[in-house]
């Protein structure tokens, strides 16, 4: 039985990805997780709760699935959170150790822990995809504006992990693709304070973004493993 797992199904993009996968009928089982057990999911989707800061909760999800997984999508992340004094820094003077550590924990360490427990579930004899939402601003080669230090650093580190995982799996899982995905600017709570100046045709609904991302995933080949890809399929510098 083919299986897909979505981490971050409580957010706009994660939920839209879950709904698109369910509507596609391509998987026998779809597991969708969030920090709080997600509700009102499409029929047949199996919900689970997890905490990016609690490795045991991630390991438990992997154990409960108990079989191979052809698609793993990580759609969780943080850019700003007033309750934890997290906001994109405009200057190095605004860097706060606790806030930066929290951003790195969610955007980098959390996905790394998911990889630790879910890469072993990918099949060795057929195509499988492990993909995480990253961001263009995490591209070191594409950075021309600076700022947003914690967020940029966390996504750049995530991109490096994606490269590392791709290299490590190349021999043992020759059909597997590990990728970082840039969804563009999506109309969600994460981007809401930063949508001014975004052209209307470049502000995507979660459903549109999910469609873009799944189209990109479908077009990836094993030779693309380790790459950072934008919503339109363009490969970005890491």
C-alpha cells in the first residue's frame, strides 16, 4: 500500500497539500499531522499529533505508521511569532539569542529529526520523495538584500541538510529524491504582515501553492536530489 505523510497539516499550505493528495487518489494511506491533532480533514486521511521540539513524538509517529512511505512532506515552519518575540530582524542589532534558537529549532532541527526517523521508511526499490518547505531567502547565492537573519540562516541550514541527506541516500536509495521547495508568497498567517508590494498574480492561495508544489515534485528525477526548487520548477542556488 502506498503512503504519504504531511507534517504541518494545521497550517495553510500543509492542509492544502493534504487535501490535494487526498483528492488525487494516488495514495492508499495519507497521514497528516500537526502540533494539535488536526480535525476536519478529508475522508480517509489519518491524523496524528507531533511536536517538532519532541523527538519522541516524531519517533512514535514513524513507529505507528509501521511501513514504507513513498512521500514525506514537511510544511511546518516559523517566520514570526509575537508570543515568543520572534520577528524578522532588519539589522544584526536586533538579533536575540532565544528567538534565534527557537527559529532554528523549528525550521532546521525539527525537519532534521523528521528525516532521522522517516528516511529509513523510504523504499529502496522505487521512486520516493522527501521534501521540505524552504524559502528563496534561504539561498546564500541568491541573497542580495540581507536582513531576516534568523529565518535566512535557518532555511540556509535546512537547504544544506537536504544536500547532505541526498548525498547519503544516493547509494542506498537510488530512486529517492530529497528536495527543498520554495512555495512563493502564499496567503497565510505566516506571510500576512509581509504581503504589501506583492503583485496579485504572485500572491498564491494555499490551494494554488499546493498544486504548484505537487507539480514540481512530480517533475523531479533522482538527478535533482539535493536541490532547492521554486514553485515554478526553477532550480535555485542553495
